[in-house]
């Protein structure tokens, strides 16, 4: 991933991509300045909501409608939004029943009129040019059905956890998403800044809202799942639309299925408040593991069709995540019990070495920033603790709500 990300990645808002599809002419072009609908769903985010909405409204994109959906907040968030709606001229939908994040966003999408649909999370702050850069990437590259921005921690200096997460976020975007973007197959257009062409995603909102897994509704917002509908619609799109043939999202306009590409815009900066303490951090990681599990059973069924490069990155990552709990048991429990302490030490040295390489990548991109030293710590945390969350997340996958705690 490092080799691919640093030698072959192009920011699609800055330059024309080197890898373009052979059937480029078959992708319809967007207007030079497409209308953008910027959607935000919120519940009980009194502390962060004003700075988030103001950063949305302060962007430099010229043709923008902002739609905020309040999912029955009870902590004063709704009152703040009332004031912001009057001051900034945003559209505010006040739900009288808690629907959950996916259903709330779909409610907002039902009134959105933009050629481009953008999303952010309620604890994020965006750079003024972030949305414009993402839209420019879509305009310049008609084959892109969606793009992700670049996210870092907003509350980076609060605790050891926030500093470690900030360095980890940098690598996950600058390296992992950049490598996937080279092949036009970013597998998760992340919530802090997710920008979609309307014709690439609109028909699949009812499938997203009604998503079920293991016989029960899957409640998480699952950015990966929405991304999967864009990545795989050429093979699963007709089936999904047929299941919701009576939905206004399908009957209003049936967009043709295409082999869209998905990119990553490094220059589109957004910052999010990350968990500051251990318990909320673990809750977040469990939510992410559950979304990973659910999405593997969806995206994994067609990812091999997108080519050798995307397949190697995707299935290699899945294999690594699934093997991590077994590796931890083998090296940190069984080996010491059998007298193989050296094996455990060697394993930990390998984990630290891997984290140090990622830390070096951070240092190259952020000269003078000493936080690179936290990356080996994040690797140790992942190997020794987070790897165990996969089986637990699978066992409890039917539980969960979309709200966050700090």
C-alpha cells in the first residue's frame, strides 16, 4: 500500500488521473458547477453541532443547499439548529420520531435537489474549500461516482488516545485510501466527508435504509455499505432496485447501472472529534467492526470483479482482520504457555516495526510533527486489544444505536 500510495496516487481535484477507464465516454458529465445538496443528520450533539453547521455554511462552493435533519434531539441541539436555520438559511427537518441515522439521512435525501449529494458527521469541522475540491474531482472525472475527503482528529491534543488516533487517521486516508484510489475502488467513503454523484447512489437509498443482516435490521450508518452500492451496482444494482421497485427513490428516475470508480481527495480537509477516553473508543471500534463484518458479506461477493489490484487490497485486508484474533491467541497466549516467550517477543517486535514504518510515512507527510511516535503504540493497541473485538462484534452484531459518546 505504501508503494502504491506514494508512487501512483493522484489527487483528482488537482490533476487528471493517470488511470482512466477505456469506456470513459459512456459516463455522463456533470455541469461545470453542479448544484450540491449537503446533508447532515444529528441527534444530541449539543457540544459540536454549531461549529459543524457553521463550517458547512462557510464553505466556498457557490451553488449549495444545506439540509440538516434533527433525529429527535433532547439535549438542546434542536434549539441551536432553530437559530442557525434562521441565521444561515439552511433547511431544517425536525423529526417527531427517532428514526436512526440512516433513515434520517434518507428522509433528507428525499427532498434534496442537487446533482451531487454530500454528507458529513455532526462532530466534524470542514475546511472552507473541502467540498469544492471534492465536487471538482467529480466534474473533472465523470467516471467517479463518489469521493472521500481527508480526515484528521479535531481534538488531537486532548489525550493520549486522541494523539494516537490522529496519526492513525492520517495513515488510513493518506496511505490506505490513496492506494485504493489508484484503482478507483475506495471501499469506504468515510462519513466525515462523503460526496456522491446523485445518479450513482440515489436509487439505492431505500436498500441502505432497509438493510438487514442475519435476519434483523442493521442499524449502523455503515459508510462502507453505502459505498458498496456504488462499487457493485453493475452486478447487484438491478436486484436491489427490484426489491424496492415502489420506492420514490426508484420510480422518480431509474438511473442506469455503471461500473463507477470511487476516489479519494487528499486536499479536501475535514476534522472530526475522536473518542478521548478508553471506553468510548472501544464502543466506536466495536461499531466499526460490526460494519466491517456486515459489509464483507456484501462487498466481498463482487469485489473480485473489479480487477486484480482492488481484489488484492480488499481481500488481503479482510484476511488480515480475520486472522488477527488467531494471531494474537497464538503468539500472546499459547506460545508463552508452551515456553515460547521468544516467539511472543518476536511477534511484538514485528508489530512495533510495522507501526514504525507507518509512523515514518506520517513523518514524511508532516515534517516537524513529533506525533509520528504514537503510531507504533496504535499498532500495539490494535494487535493486543482491538483484534479481540472481531469475535465479540460478531456475537453482538444485532445490538447497537448510532449515537456516540465521548
